[in-house]
C-alpha cells in the first residue's frame, strides 16, 4: 500500500464536550454527540458482544427444558407464584437463596477483577447501557446516515424528508424499547402463554406496567440521554477510580510518540525557542478521528478521564490513520500508567520524536508495550481470580452434592405432653417433608434412638407403628400431623432426644431431624 501524506488524511471538525474550556454548565441543554462509524478489531468485537448479549436477553425466555409433567418446561424461569427459580437442570428454592447470593458475589468479584486488570471493559463492551446505545446508534445511522449526514440533517429546516426520517427513527426506537420491556416479563411466566395474554389484553396490570416502565427507561436512557447516563447517573466511573493502579490497562494516548502534533504539514520545526536543532513532528496528525468516533464525545489525548468507557473505538480510528501514513499502529492503545511513564522518560521531558523511531515505520525496541500476560500476572488479579474460583468451586460442589429432601418437625407447645388413661405419655408433632424434585416420591418415616416410642396417626388412633409410609407430591411440601407415645420413666427423666428419619423408598435418599420428647 502506498503511503499518503498528512494533507490526504480526512480532518474532522470534532471537539470534546468535556474539555475545561468547552465544558457546558450542568443545567444547560446537552450538546448532541454524533459518533462516526468506524471499522476495526475493537468495533467488530463490540458487534459480536452486542449480538451475543442481545440474543441471550431476547431468546432465553423461549428456550425449553423438559423437567417432566409436574414442572414448567421453560429453561430459565423466575416463578414468583411458586417461589422457584429454574435454570435449565437447576432448581433453586427460597431457602437456597445463598446460591443466588454466591452468584452475585462472584459477579462482583469478576467485575472487580476485570476493572483492576483491564479497566472499564464492562462499561465499554457488556454494560446494558452501552449495548442498547450501540443498537440505537445503529438504527440512527441506518435511517439518517453517518456523522456528517446526521449533523446536516439536524441543521436543515423542517422538511418532509426530515420529518419522515426523524419519526421513523423514533418509531423503531420505541419498538425496540417495547420489545425490551416485553422480553423482561417473559422471564417470570411461561413465555408463549404470557405473550398471548399481553397481545389479547388479558395480562395483569403488573405486566403492562412493567412493560411501560422498561419501555420508557430503554427509550430515554438508550436513545435520548446516552452518554449522560454514564457521566452523571452511573456511580461506576467514580468507584473504578479507586480500583485502578499504575499496572491496570486503560486506553491511552501515547504522547511520547504522538507529540508534537503536525496537522497541516510535515515541516521540521524547533520544539522550543531554546532548541535550535529542528526535529521531526510526532506521529499524531491532529485529524480528530479519535474524537469523531467517540460515543462519549471526549478526546483521549487529554489523558485519563471519568467519561472514558474504554470502548477502544478511538484505537480503531487512529490505527487506520497510522496505516494510511505508513506508521506503526498503537499511537492510541491499551497500556498501563507504569509503561506510559517509562516511555515518557525514554522520550525525554520535551518528547523528541527522533528518540522514539528506528525509522518511519518501526519504533525503537526499548519502548515498553503492555501485554495481556503481563496484566494477568499482577498479584491483585491473581488474588481476585483465586477467590472467584474458590467460590465457584464451592458452589459447584454444593450443587452436585445437595439433598433434594428436607425434613422439619414442630413440637406441639400447648400442651407439650398429655398423660393418657393407661399412664403413657403422648407428644404431638407436625412433620414437614419437602420433596424438591418434580416427581412423586414415597418415604418411610421412622423414629430412631427411642426404643419404646411408637407412632400414632390422628386418623388411626388405635393403631401404633414403629414406621409409617408417606406419599409426597412433586415439588411440594407435606405437613403430616402425628403423635409419639411412650411409657413414663421411673428415674424421673424430664425429656429425651430422638431422631425422625425419612428415607426415599426408591433412591434411598434420607434426611433426619433431632426432636425432643417431653415426659412432663
């Protein structure tokens, strides 16, 4: 490819919205940002992430998973009515909320790990705000055109063409917002059934209200407010500032090779009045391509900023310019503060471009470049990852070894015991058996560590048993009322401990509960 001159590079009339001398007062109308379309490795990666995340969100409620005739067949379902959470083959009950808590802890640790190692990757690639803004911008470009066309359209007087384009854009935005709200409620009921009810007007007011709220928030936050959500509403930019150190990866303008800039010519000029030796300009040609593509409307050359979401689109834009000029890519790159400082020292305080290049297309090897392996070897990243793996491994063990059978016993309080006419003592209990799988089960209930204890069923008061058989429906709780009777102790024992044991007649799974028998 033939190299071209600086004069052949497209210059963009783009100004950052957050620069001190340009920054608007807080209560002044927002200055609209017109991000330019760019192609590159990071933009393609963002398209892939957007496609995956949106597909997961919209498609997941429609996935089916066969759990038998007694359980819903929706793969992912939050069943509030029956108080269940289904995730493919996993079924979580209310008393097992610690699994959800562990997942939230893992998510938080994962976010901390990613932020401390590679910066705000969550913000730049997977945050719902970023994903939906990308989707809305895609619609806007498709209808109104790229950056320059959108700017001209907004400046034009009202015309039929402008009205059609604007109305069409907002209609599509609203349809996406409605689909977003509609997809959310499908996670809480059978998706086909609920969708049919929504369409024929028979769904609950809660369903319509949820759709309305999420439609409004998606449309306003993703379509109208955009970058203002990240700058003013989201707390994460402030939090992540405390989590980064000089070895964290961030999108960085390497001014040790970019300065001094040469926008209009390639002439050699002294750097300062005290320098009489002309030196070549830096690699930055001040074309403002990095500003034009930024969805936050900032200039990465101003250094690290709260508004930067590290989406790396400025890297794609700058790399294309460097490629056209025949210069090495990476003028803007993912780098660390430690490498940046070291490279600045090597380039001297006044940044002499001659000290940076072997020749035009190659940088001198002494200049450091950050690699992913270097970041992953940081102690803090390793600690975060170790804790994350430990929690995940513990959860996995608990899930694979957990019991699908629970027993709880309530002892009658009033009266605690009753003396019968034959002199024996009777205690009343309510035995609760929880069957946590979607099929009928038959259990055998026995009384252990209580040789003279016998079971009496309320409906069969004249029959005494040492064990009884109980049938429990799928995914349900059986509360069985029963009595234990025993002869009084001559040694004046007040109470004694014993165990209720239930055992599945098919799988031999069992559970126990320690209870107390009172002789008083």
